[in-house]
C-alpha cells in the first residue's frame, strides 16, 4: 500500500501526461483513445482489462471521465502524487492557452479555421482506432455485441444528459444477469497505493463541500466563494463529459451577469481549438471574470470533485471487480462503453469532421499513419493540423 515512488517515475508520468495534454485533441472519447495508445499499447502500464474496468468506473462517476481515467492511471502508477502530476500534465497546457485567450484574444472567431478542422479529422482516426481495439477485447461474444448495439442505438436516439448514465446502469444489470456465473481464466489484480481510510476521507470531503459551499455562499458576499461554489457544483453534478457541462456553466454565469453571451461563445470556440479536457473551459470563464487568478481558481474548483471521487473509489474498486457478480455487471458496462464510443464516433465526431469526400480520404491517411505505419500520435496530430490548413486553401 505504501510503496515508494521514485522521482524518475514521477518525472516519467509528468513528461508523458504533458505530451498528451499538448496533443490530445478531439474531446473525451478521443482522449480515451490517446490514453489507450500511449499508456496501454506502447508503455503497458496496465493490462487491457484493468484499463477497460477503469474506464467503466469513471463512466459511473460524475465529472470529466477522460480526465478521471488519466488521474486513475497516474494514481495506480505513482500514488496520490502521481495522480496530481498526471492531472497537471494533461490539463495545464489547455489551461494556460485558454487563460491567455481570455486575457488577450476575447472575441476573436477561430472556430472555422482550417487547422482546427484538420484536428477534428485526426479525432476520427484516433477514435476509430480506439473502437477497433476495445471492441475486439470487450465484445467477443454475441451477447456483449448485442449490449453494445443496444447502447449505441439508445445513445444516438435519446441524446440527453442522463441517457449515458441510464444506459450504463441498465447494461450493468443485463451483464449481472447474463454473466454472474461467468469465470475468467485470466484475473488481473491491481495494487492501489491508497488506503481505504484516505478514500473515505476523500468521499466525506466531496459530499461536505457539495453541501456546505452553497450555505457559505449565502452567508458571505465574497465573489471568489460564489465562483468556487458554481464551478465545484458544475464539476460534481455533470455526467457525460465536457460537452454536457457547457450548458450548465452557461446557466451559472451568463444570466447572472458574470460574463456576456458573446464572451461565453468566444471561449467555447477557443475550447474546441485546444487539446486536453473540455472542462478547462472553466479556466477561460474564470479568467474573464477575475483575471488569471480566477482562471486558476475555476480550474481547481471544477476538477476537484473528479479527483476526490477517483481517490474515494479506487481502493474499493479492485476488491469489487474480483467479485463474480460485480464482474458480470462490469462486463455489461464494458460492452456498453463500446456502443457509447461508436455513438460518439458518429455524433459529434464524424458529423462535425467528415463533411466532404476529401475529409474521408484524409481521415483514412491519418488512420493508416496511426494503425499501420505505427507513427507516434503527435506526428499524426501535426499532420492533421497542417493538412487541414492546406485543404482550407483549396
């Protein structure tokens, strides 16, 4: 439990997560693909099943699922400090970019730039690769293929904030019923370097802040308390990733006069253009409201719930997933995740990226670079940006 983590290991986590934070375009689904490629395929920091179970756990939790997966990988690799470093590396590049944008470039329309469209096409290649890899592992039989299909259909036809949570819960029940007697030959055990006492404390802090912050906000007239409460609540109550948090943040800050609709939309365009988690949109909002200090406060507040939840659940996760009945439920959830990935691959990734035949041809080239030629993801990202810019000139 209290294994020592070397400085070299922590630096490795920082370097790799920072590189991912600078190159991971395309939203939460694409991020899972980048993580899978870098942490699982290339570095083998954990096996396929452990990664898929970690993804399933983070799908259950509110907050930014891809960021929580990154935190979880960092925690399993280097303890609490490893999780913090993985989070900082993956998040800081987009936080800096969005704070600078808020301070210097408010109102600049960059949403239709050619290089941004190229990055959207990169996301098509990355997510397609992730789907192929995960589907072969997580849906090997007709029952799980059927669960994935049902998840795909439901997610596409009923696009609400709670659909994904409902699909996952129903899939867990179906998996439990179908696979509660299932036995696997290869059972993976993961050492979680956090005690259950620390986990319980983190869960108590999470719920305590959720209850107390609105009360303190009403008792005081401090702007920074009100900001912290709004961002913390947004990060605590959102299921389904970054795109779902945007309307919630808009309701928190635009009608109340913290910033204008135009400022909000300008930041949304910038958030689409930078790598890393979409939740860093909070950094832009905080910087518009209260300068760079507000940007850092907003980032800390919106991601704090995700960190407390992943710390609070990981120590119990391994014992739960070794239970035969829980394993069956997880098998159903993992199959549903494949369906959800395919649904997200179609909308919004495919529908916003593949607009003409040349886009599809470009995506096929990028996919081949990643899958067949085995080029590093950052080369694919750079090629996508340059290619998108060149295509916009035609």
